[in-house]
């Protein structure tokens, strides 16, 4: 009898046509190569370059004219010291703090309320309502700021004509204290839908048996919402609060878009606007890099501190 034909083997001892174990283990990592390359080129490398620029400065010799009159030298922590002592940057941080105290609670409160209402047993036009609440999130921030800016202007706003016809006073929403409400309204209008979808998805993942058991125990819909639904979606609330903090600290498009419409918004109204003004208005890219680095570090510290506090409270509640 003839012995069965043996399949030829490759260099690593695996039959041809079948990948070896080592290659099979490496295959998933090969799919990550494009993402890693893009991350390094468009995220890690720009961040590293900005940090490197923050430790440099331009030294001017004489009148600054001629070749070699301007030289980039090592500055150490000089740019960071100047950023921490910059009154405009600190005032911008305080304005963003007030802005965040208005935006975050209102936006997350409305998102939670809408999610609970859509998760009720009897909801009419649920699909249309979800789309209507989420649709403003799809509008770009600059477009939304322009739309609301023209609605705020007394000379072109239809609300001003209605108030004038009724003999009522016309408030200037782009001046003084109302400016915070006007900017907050744009952020709330655009961000509530996204947060609502996140919370609503978490509510839909709760098993129906939990609600049925609560009904058998005599719980009312309000009690179910307060004692079951909200605690069950606490991780989603933490996540949306985390995203809201980051978005608040990085506010830029709304005040920048409204700036041509009012004198109450300066070129350094927010920290990112101060960075933009120093980099492209004043031409001091090294100071702007130091300020951007400080903003990134502050965002990281606040976000990490909040997540650590939330995780600690979650572990404490789970251990009870």
C-alpha cells in the first residue's frame, strides 16, 4: 500500500495554505497598525510638538532686523510662569467656570428628564420625539451659534418684533449678565440630545423584570424613576458629566462666532480664545503652546479626579 501523500511544510513547520500559530497571533495586531499610525501622526506628534514649543522662545537681538536677529532659544518654564500670571487667561478661566455651572446641570437635567419620559410605558410619537431632541446635536456648533446669534440681535430677531408689538421691553441678551444665559442656551440646545441618547440607551438595557417586581411591590412610576431607574443609569450619568466637563473647558466656537455681534465678548473671553489670539493674533506661538498645555493638564486633572471620586463612591455603595 502506498503511504498517504504528505503536505509540504513551510519554513516555520506549518503546512502551506494554513497560517502558523505565531502568524495567527500577530494578525489582530496588524489591523491596529493604521489606527496606531494615524494616532501618532495626527494626535501624539502634534501634542509632543506643542509641548516642545512651550519650552522655547524667540530671542531678539538689536532691532530684530537682518539675518540671525531672531533666534529660537530654550526658555525653560518661563512661558508657563507667564501663563500662570496672565490676568486675561485667569479671567477667562473664571468666565468658563461660571458658564459651566450653568450649562452642565441644566443640560444633564434635561437629558435625564427626556430620557425618563421616553422610557415611560405609554409614549406617543416616541420615534419622532427622539429624533427631534437629538437633531440639534447634528447641527455644527458654528451654524448653531450663528442661528441663535441672529435670534438674539434685537434689530433682526422676530422675538423683538413680537415684544415691541406687545409693548414689552426688549432685553439685550448679548450684553452683560444675560450673555452667559445666551451662550449656555446654545450649548444646552446642541448637547442635550446626545446625552439623552446615552442615558436612554442605558435605561433600555435595564431588564423589564426589575420594573415588574417594583410594580408588584406597589411602587408608583415616580418611585420607580427615582429609586430604580436613576440609580441604574448612574454610570451613564457619570460618563455624560465627564464629557460635559471636557466640552465646557474647551468652549471656543460659540463665543468666537458671537463676537462680531456684540462688544461684550472679547478676543480672550475663554482660555482657548486667549490661546488662539496669542498664537495667530499676537504671533507668540510659544506662549500659546504653554497655555494650551496648561489647559490640557487642567482638563486631565479635573476629569481624572472626578472619575476617581465617582469610582470610589460606587465601590463604597457596592460594599454596603
